[in-house]
C-alpha cells in the first residue's frame, strides 16, 4: 500500500524564524494522506504539517515554535479543514467483483440443476 500526501494549503508566515530570526521566509504547509494501491484510491483523515524557513533552509519542529507561531498555526489549521474522506474502487477491483459474481451465479445455477439434461 502506497501512502502519499497531497498539499491542502501552503501559507507564508510573517513571524520571526526561531533559528535565523528572519521575518520573511517561514512557510507552513498542511498535507493530507492519500492511499493508492492496485485495487482502490482513498483519502484518509490523517493530516500532517510542516514549518520550513526558506532563508536558513531549516525545518522548524514544534518544540522550537514560539507562542506567536503556535497561535498562527492554530488559526491556519482551523482555516484549512481537511477534505472529506473518500473511497474509490479501481477498474481491477470491479473486474474481480464481476468475475466473483459470475462464478457465484454459475455455481448456484449448477446446484439448482439448470445445467442438467
């Protein structure tokens, strides 16, 4: 099963970077998990976030966040709700379901005696 994340929202923050103290360059990204395999595609409720400073090229982890960054993060998280969950079967799944139903119907008809002469 392959887990992918797609970007829900990217926000440029005007807060100071805790590493380099630059006022511009902080980028907050919200992502949501997308599962895809041979049989189906699905969007889950799992979300992830990251804070990156483009000036010093550093990932800022939540332990280093200031109170201001925490408040802005909470606001932006409320402003970007995740997409609703979805589940879609691929063509290969539908083919297997049709084959299974045909075999099930044929077996039922065989035991009912339809194929006897």
